[in-house]
C-alpha cells in the first residue's frame, strides 16, 4: 500500500467505492487522514462500513463544510456531459477534486529513496488502443530482465494498492483518459502515447477534449522521456510540441505506417520487422512475425512502444527481444484460445470500437467474424474498407439486424453468442480464423467485455471438447 501524504488529520471525501475507491480510502487512512466515503449503491457502502469507514451522504447540504479534498473514482463524470451532483457541490464549495492517480504521484516517493542506488521509476501508458497490451508487455519485459516491477492503474492493481518502490524498481501504469484528465499530479519518468481514435467523446466534450485529456500526461507531467506514436496527426503534433529540435532524443517517435528518418530517436515496424534508429544509425532490429503473442500491425505498434520505453530505461535490445518471444498475450486482446482442425480461434472482445476492430481484422486472414453489440457513435462505415478477409460475419446483440445491415460483408444475424459460435464453427474450414472482434460495447447483453470474451471462449472450448 502507498499511504497518502499531505492530509494527516484532515477529512477527505471519497466518491465511488469500487476497487479504486476502497483502495483510496485505505491508503488515506494509512496516511492518517480521515476518509469520508459515499457511493449511491447501498451494497458498496455496506462493504466500506464493514472495513470501518464512515459513510456520509455527500449529496446533503453542507457535506463539504470541513472536507479538504474530494477523490473521485474514474467512472464518475466531473465535467461532461454533466458533472456528477456531488462533484458540482464540491466545486461550488471550493473543495479541490482529485483522483487516486493524483494521490499516487504526490505520495509515491519516500525518504528511503535517498539510500537507493537507483530510485524507483514510473512508466505511464495512455492512448486509445493498445495501452493495456503495451503496459503488460513493458511489465513482462522488465520481469524477464530481472527487474523488480509492478503493474497497476487501469490494469492489474489499483495504484494505491501496490507496494512501495524498492531500489531500482519500476511501476508500470496504464492510464485512461478519465484518469489523466482529473489527476492533479502527473509526474511519470517515462510516458507513452500509443495512438488516438474517437472514443469517450461524450465524456470529454468532443475529440479535442479527449486529446487534451491524454496530452496532460506529457505537457503537465514533464516526463524525462516521451514515447509517442506518430501515425495520427495528434501524436505527430504532440511529439513536435515536446521536442526542442529534430535531434532531441527525449522524444522517441514510434510508427507502423512507414520508416521514420532523421537525427532523433525512432522505433518503427515495417513488414513485420522492428527497427530502432538513433542519431541516424540503426541500433536494433527484431523480427516480430514469429511472435505468436503479438499478431498483426496493431500489436507490432504495441511492441515498438514497449521496446522504446524499455530502451529508455537502458535495457539492451537482445534482452527485450528474448522477452517478446515469451510474452503470452493478454486475455480478450487478440488472444488465441484454441487451434483445432486447422482453424484458429481468437478472442478480441476488447475490440469495443471500430478502430480496434479494424486492427484485429487486419491481423488475420480468411476470417469468420463474430461482431455486434451496443453500437458506438460514428457508425460502422469504416469497417467496410477492411472486410476483404472476412468470409462471413455472424452478428450478435439486441440490435443485430440493424448492425448487419451496415456491413458490406456477407452477414448472418445470430443475436446470441451461442448461435454465432455454433454457426461459425460449423462453417469454418482449415486455414481459417474464427475471430471475436465486436466493434461495439458489450452492455446490451453482458456486464463488460471480459464477460463477453469469457462466453465466447467457453462456447468454443465446450464444442471442441464434445
């Protein structure tokens, strides 16, 4: 646990008592603050009260009269489309609003660090797609290299629930736009920007607000090194803003769209080969094509970003390459769950938007595509430029018929996962891939994308076992 500093003897309100909220309350108490908790869900309040935390209705008049700060869980809106009433009340009372990420960065360093040969480092990863895989891959490389490392944030453990940093240790954080937008303190040693595509636009008031939330990690965080995916205009703009000149190697540019040139520091992938160039000379090269845990150009981008972040910490290219080959992949992200009868079964339930589904479709050939769910704004037209490898689409979800009508691929309305898997497996021939890449949210039929991916996996494995 990371005890929160700066609030000893003061009352701090905690809004939202899920995983991060309860961890925050514990860390505040460990730092000798007095947490005052609230969640609109009675069951969540009961769980907090069972741990000895006081619960106070923060909606009531005067609730913020003696509160030093309000700590908000990531899912609670603080600005767009409308501030949560409790957040609005705190702001009206002049009470600062923060989140657990901000508390972590203000509390992580300790006096014992002065005795360390190498102070702990923090690598923070953000972006629209690939940030979970990139963060997990960095963590895997560090562990394989014999470094003490912890994975936290939007993946793994809550940031305040991890252990204090040891000599030479590294904390790898995956940070969403919800987290970077609100955190009052952001001071990573290395910051990674994977890419940007439309997502959460209602929460950020449009694409500009969404990019601004990501940009805070770099512009306000002031990392020693910034790893920036430059294949979108926002990434290219961000890299240009951070660099003092063309040879500034504090910015490491990453691409899978083409070769990067110049006197600076670049890592890019072309035709399945990763290349590192620094000061105009090649410093490393890796063949990514045979790494089963990283299929497709989108995963090659993740590999480039993770490679660059680890190089920024001084790891040798050969050490990183060896670790890449042992990376097993993350559940629900281009996860190969079975290979039987010449057919490959892939779970990419995390492909919850059009852009991530496009990346999944480009990673495989001869695809039996299971898709559908709660459609996000912007429509599905962009998918139709990438259906050449789709033999047939099997559409699930409550609005499956409407979803199917927007696809140019041969599509069958299945509605349920059970029917879609049964039909896709019946149709599949050797050399083909049955791919779950929904291009939609899961909430019309499932609680989350993990539950959807687990259902797909269970259906496939059960039928293969019969």
